[in-house]
C-alpha cells in the first residue's frame, strides 16, 4: 500500500485532469512526491518533483523506456522513443542526421519568410485567430518539408496531426472507444500517405529527412519501412504539436503580462531567454512513462518490477525546490533548467533546436509587427483535453492593422 492518502481528484490518465492540475501537483510535490494512482488501468506511480524526474531520466537501468514511453497498456510501437540502449542510440544516430546544427540553421531564412507571409495575410485586418492563422502553420511546414510532404498536402498533414492527438472534432467525442477508433482511422490514412513517400524516396532520394531515414544505416543496420513510418509519426507529433502550443501559450503570457512583453519589444535580444521561460511555463509534453526493471524504493515508496512510473514534466517545471517563484511567468528568468519537450538524458528531444529557432523567429516578427496584440474578447481560451500533449485550440486576437511587409 502507498504511504499517502488517495485523492479522487487526481486521475493521471484522464485527459481532462491536465486542463487545470496545478493544485493537485502542488499537493503531490509536498505530500506524495511518488503518488500511486489506482484509477489508471491497474495503477501507476506519478512523480512530480524536479530532482526525481531528473534522477529517473538518468537511470534507465532501473526505469526503462523499452516497455513503452506511454502509460497506456497497448501503447508500444517500434519507435526510438520506446527503445533503450544500445538499440536507442543506433536508431537515434540515423534520425539525428536530419537535425544537425547545419540543417537547422539552413531553415532560418525559410522560416522567417514563412512567418512574415503569415503575418502579412492578417496584418491589414487587425485581427486573427493566432492559433489557426499563424502558430499551427510554422512548425507544420517545417516538419512537413522534412517528411517529404508536398506543399498542397500540408493541410491534410495538419488534420492528421490534430486528430491523432485528439484535437478538433475528435476531441469533442466523449466516448473513449469511439474516439480511439476515429484516431486509428486517421493514423491509417497518414501511414498510407507516408508509405507512398517512403517508397518514392527509396527509388528517388531527395535532400529530406525521409530520404536520410530510408538510406541511412549505422553499423550495417538500416530501418525497415515500418520503422521509418513510426519514426516519421514521432517526428510529426513531436515537431508540430509541441512547438505550436508553446507559441500560443507564450503569447498568452505576454498578453497577460504587458510589462514583460514591453521588455522584449524594447530589447529583442532577450527573446531567446524568454523562449526558455515559455517552454517551461507551457510544458507541452505532459508526461512520459518509464517501467521499473527491478524492485526499488523512492521517497519511502516501494516500487515493484513492472510498475509504471509517469514523469510529470509540468509539475517538475513548477517545483519551488528548483525554481524561484515557479508560478510566476518571468520572461527574463535565467538560468532556466526546465525539463520540457519530453525529457532529459538520452531521450532529450532531437528537434528542440529547431523548435527554439521557430519560436525565436515568431516572437521577433510578432512583437515587431503586432506590438499591441491583445485578446479579442474576455472569453476563456479553448484548450484541448489530452493526457499527453495539450495546449490552446483557438486564440482570437486583435492588433493595430498595418500594411504587408516589403
């Protein structure tokens, strides 16, 4: 039995729990830093303190990823996120070729031109849905180009990405079984599309990530079509969904804190620092699962071999033991050793540098072109209920109209 009381308001696999979990996370950090949630399909542990999340991430010999990085019982797929060493390193070394510093830096001109064109499209109107008109397109175009998606198919890719994570109309389906069935349908559509791209790149390689995946090998090992499909899905979800939610969540905080927004307008060189605070604050990836490989003890709790342990990144990123005034958004917070974008150690996010570049460019352009941006109304922002990646779904804003850039 766990050494803490059970709370009915803590349900770690409930997609609605993460819409406003901050009081529960505070209680868990203080009273039950290793919390047993019996409601989660046989039960699992939730870990909320920063130091514990870091320790678990750095000890894969006790807390492994190989039994699935997601806590759901049927969630294992043949992707590097679900592998331990040495298999993980072999796979990662192939995928990493698409995210070298040179390849990321080469994206800057294209990303800036794209961001400016999206702002140009709404600037004369003086209003837009920041999520739908701007934020969702930037990471999708970047990742879509890497995955070999034709420009005319980008809208479809966006729909697949949304639906696979329970966004849009899918998120409004209350029946869990029906919702998962619909998600599988969209997953099959994406796989069929991407399988055709993979087949083409095997015959006609280009300068894109899919070509690197199908032609790459480490120590003589190359990826099968199924493995390339799964890695491309991981890249799609990880690269698209996470970044766009930091964009919207970051702008939300700047609007709510106009004094901090003004500091960035006055000195754009501080935007890179502010981006790190946005990432900490939003923590778009809510959790990752680890499986206990042998009996161990943490904070007096006895964890058994085979137990699932959920690393709760938003809770760790608000831990007062690591961050001064953690519930305060501080655009100039430094240092800022947050755990976000899905982890730390061998499983740190491959696309983090690309995401940071996208965020930096976006806020440089938005604050220069739309400095008085503000919410269009007083209605609460619509947020996606999800137990993996969540964020703002709609974000109507207004600003002083202006001409398109030269």
